[in-house]
C-alpha cells in the first residue's frame, strides 16, 4: 500500500514538474526532488527510469545545473517573490518584506555561487 502511495505522489509530482518547465510560475526543482524521492522509495525500476529522464538530468543539483535551468529557477523565484513583496508592501507589512528580501538574496547567492553550472 505504501509503494502505491509513493508511486501516486511521484507521478503527480512528476506531472507538476513537467508543467513547471513550461510555466515559469511554478518552481521545477522541488517537484523533481519530490518525484525522485517517491520513485526511489517505491521501486528500483522506477527510480532508475526517472534518473535517466531529461527532466531529472537538467535539474540535478548534485552534478550541477545548466545555465538555462538556473536562470529559469531564478526568474521564477524572483517573479513570485516580487508578487509577495508588492502585496505585503501594499498592506504595510515591513517585517514580511524584510524576511522575503533576505530569502530572495540568499536564493540568488546560492544559485549563483553554490550550484555548479555545467
């Protein structure tokens, strides 16, 4: 029963990951990581298949990411963060804006200097 649940969650996450490649609003990496985790827990065959897909290889942070994948992630996060920043700014939530700005800065620094470009 647990394997079936992992397979279902992995397939849904994979679907969202594929959609997020097309729509820059959704982040790709969290969905790909969740799918990888679920497929690894469900079966060796699914895990092997998924790790050989182009989607996994493009977003595999351990070996590095392509410049295009890094830019796509950074642009998506910037867009979503700016929406939250504007909405909180309109409501006068200064502390929320500061926290969001700090998270955005660390995200940009991490993807610029922490993730190897291949």
